[in-house]
C-alpha cells in the first residue's frame, strides 16, 4: 500500500478475505484520513476480487469507481485505489526480485537501474503497476533526485515502450516559445516561422510526454494544456484544424503545487488532470544503500568516455561519500564522480579526488573576485573561538548563497550554466538572486 509520504507491506494468505480500513481490528489497518473505518475487502483465491464496503471516498479499480457491496475482479497489474491510497497485490516471485538491480522490461532497452534500497524497490513495483494504464503521474522530489530517470522507467514499463518518450523543461523555454514547442506552429504563424513545425505533443503521439519543472509553466500555457488534455486534441499556433493526440502525461516538479495553487500560480483544474497519482522520489541521503552502486556506475561511464581503464573506489573515498549531505542528490554525485575521474591520475579514486568540501569565504584565500564588479574583495575575519550565531535556517541560506555566488563565478556570470551546475532551473536561480539581494550579473568573456 502506498500513500503520500509512506507505504506499508502486508503478507496475504492464499485464500479467504482480508478487510482494509481505519479500525485497528481490520486485518490491514491503514491510519489515513481518506480511508473509512471499514473500507473494503480483498477476496483472495485463484481470482483476486475487491468489495467496497460502502466507504465514503470509494474504491477504484483501474481508475474506475466500483459499486458498493459488489465483488469486482481485479485484473493483473491493476491498481486498486482505497480512498487516496493505492494497493498493489503482487505474486511472491515479484517480491523475491527486490532489492537489487531491476531491469525495466522494454524491448530494445539495455539500461539497468541501481535499486538497492527497499523504499525505492517498493516505488518501482508501484510504477510497474501504474505504468500499465494511462493514468497521469506527478513525480515529486528535490532537485537532482532522478525524476527524469523515474519518468523514463514508467515509459519503459508501459505498453507504450516502443513509442516515443519526449521531455520538455517548462522552466528552460521562454514563455513566448513554450506554446509553439508544445503544440507546434503553422508556417507564417509569427515572425520567423518560415515552415510548419510539429509540437512535442504531436512528436510524443502514442508515447509519453514528460513535463519537467511543470510548476514553472506560465498560466496561459496551462490553460491551453488543460484544453488539450480534456479533448485529446491540439491546435498548432496559427492553425485552425484540430489534430488528435494520444499521449501519457508524466509531470515532475520540486515545487509544492498545492502552495502554487493557493498563490494562484498554478491552475487547480490542471492539477487534478495531471495528478492521477503522486509519487515521491526520496532524496539520496535517505537511500544511501544505493550510493556505492551509483558511484561505480558513474565511474564506469566516465572512465569509458575518456578511454581509461576501469577505476576502483577506495574504502576511504566511499566512507567520505557516505558522510556527505548530498543537497544536490544524484545529480551532484554524478558531477562529483566526473570531477574525480578527471583529477585521478592513478588506478584508484581517493578522498582527495572527490573535493566534497563547499568553499567558504575562509577557504578562498585572503581575497576573492566579485563576479558582478570584477573587483577583488576581502572576506570579513572572525574569531576562531566565537560561536556560530543564528539558527539552522540562516546557516542553510548562507550556504546556499555562497554556492550560488561560486557557481556564477565559475560560469563567468552565465546564469543558465550556473543554474545547470547547481541543478536548478534558471528561473529558480533568478528567484534566489532576488531573494538574497544579489544583482543579476552580466556575462564576462
């Protein structure tokens, strides 16, 4: 069973019935506000069936609400919705496969996923079941946790695996061009439209469309996307003829969409269309069992790209990786490993190759160059014995501000490249610059 913020696993008998509800006397007790006291029964046997016991929020099989007190057959790989929770019943053979390395069963794919954490194994088992339908999925999680990799897994698990997987970053495309990118345009629709162009929704027809950073999508584009989802048709910019599309939507964001709805920055009706099921991808610091496997995967990848012999990972380096907080998650780990491969001149990655420490003002020497003015500035001195003042929030903000300044300095003021280095969108970087009162820099040659 899965719900926002948690999951539970129960071993079922081979026959009989099992009651699910909020009463502790139920065989499967679920303390979730959307679940009724006695919500539903699972009838176990050669054919799995479910009975809704007259619950308030209802029971759904494959997205369709079932009538109360009538046994309904649960087809293989179907998801049963108990209120706002999700139930996946799997055979014992499926449980034996995790944790470990899971291979999405799609033709022509040879990509293995590193899944060595039980929580992630549970997540992938849910995704396998969800992927069999057409329900829209929202992937939630911090920047860099691998939401796009999860979206690709949903596509590979699904019957659409042989059709296109298309991704669009809603924060990276200017508002004036986003509609054209999504829906396409006709020749002469605007200045520079010298030929007709199919949009990404047309390109993804029959497959999956990932709306990355969906929380950054402008409101006008949200209204047109909602219309396209409802009608399953798109109209190109400058066109009049509707074009049918069959697309499975997966959205990803590190923003709180409900807060954006309250702030009138995201449409509630679009949220309900996209949020068939929400999946929280845990940060890397909460699944450290995967750290070694991911590191070795990246070592092999970057070593091969440079034509080098496979590098080994020392125990000291692995121990240092385990003590790091990983605010940038898997994306940060990937960058750390790539840098280590470049810095390592021997057969083994050592702690000194990792360069995990964040440069602070004291680490930058007696003087540093301001990325805005180009002038040298001397960091303020502090007594070594003076205790650190301020709360954790202030400390985190100061650390984030320093990392932003360092990234902009390393990228010569280029905000797009600095945002990529930090693992955030350009729009998010600009918002942080405004929050911290940092003038937006001009690019330097």
